[in-house]
């Protein structure tokens, strides 16, 4: 199966007629085996935008309705955090219970997809994990609190890079990516296959740091933090679909994001040409990338 992860802006396009959309019909008729998911951070961002009334509920329903037609039934929301890192090989400290992950993903999506009003997103929702009752909802979604938590983690990450690595001049994306990998290499037990798996992510973060050292405040923007989490999925490997021109355009920068990050138009073309597999990120080992 080819894993495909959708950015928030790709889903929001379903609410507006004048914007390019994913070709849902072509996706459903695709000859390739596609597993399309949204990242947990994307779900967080959409829920937060709904709560802050940046998206009206009618538009939210359009987004959820279209997304439900093409998302992976078993993994509509792809896990993040430790589970994602273990699935990609970045962490090797435990196994992922995929049955629980899938069950949680399915019920989390069902919880929002079946809501008929904004108030119903605060309803109590119950399901069983084996014999263990799980309760979701029962109040406002804690989307903003979780987003702020991720934001603070990102700020600390950037501060740590600044403390341990102070370049005399603004670094290239490649230099920044290599610095990130060297930082990860210092972590106890982080080596070998984990470093290899982290290369696609380092490429993306290298691009962000390349911008940060040039004055772009990515560490201050909460939406960029969601993007930061999103691009860990490249290590699975996976295709990440976004219409963020800055990110798609960064492929022209040496050692930037490179392959794996595509626009809606490029993804639609890949689906119709039966070549989504050709959109997957180029996988390099740590040693190969450090020699660039």
C-alpha cells in the first residue's frame, strides 16, 4: 500500500468551488493501492479552526463528507508521536499495537463525521477497546491546548539547535539538515536505521531552519508547527500532498524537501497516470546524505 498524507489546506479546498480539488473519483478508481489519511496534527488544526469559527459548520460538513469518500477506512487519521516514529523506524523502543491504533483512528473519525451540529462535537462518545470502555468528547475538543503544546515543543527544538550550532553565516538547507541529523545522532541509542529513517524529515526541517536563519519566524507560527509534524510521515515513506507554495517550491533548493511533497495537481496527475508510487520520497541513508 502507498501511504498518502493530506495537509490541512488540501482538505479546506473542498469547501470552496473556485479552488483545485483532489479528484475523488479518480482516487477511488485508482489502479494503485492507496491508503489516504490525514495526520493527527491536521485533524487538530481543522478542529481548532472550527472552534475558532475560521470554518463555518456547513463548510466543515463539506470537508468531512468529501474526505470520508476517499480516506482509508482503517486509518482515516494516521497516528502521530511515538507510534508514527516506531512505524517509520525512527524509534525502535517498542511495538505498535496496530489493532488499537486502527480502532482509535476509525472511532475518532466517526466521532466527527457523524456530528450534525457544532454542539454535537462536544457530545460524549463511547466505544470498546477489547473489554476496556473508551470515552471521547463530553466537552470542548482540547484542540487549541494540544496545538499550543506542540508549538512549545517546536520552539524548544529551534532553541536547542541555536544553542548547539551557531553558524557564522546563514546556513543552506543542506547544512541545516545535516546539523539536525548530527543532533539526533547525539541522542542515546539513536543510530543506524533510525538515522536513515530520519533523513527525509531532516530535509524538511533543514528547509525550515534555512528560512528561520534568514528571518522567517516559522518557530512562532502555530500553523507551521502542524506542518513540522506532518512531514515526519515522509519517513514511512509516504507521499505528502499540500498546496503550500512555499513547501512545494522548496524542492528547487539543494538538499531541501526533494521528492515526496507534491501539490494537488501533481497528485491528481500521478493518480490518473498510475504513478503515485513514483511520487514517494527518495530514500537515502544517513551516510549517503552526509556525503552530499
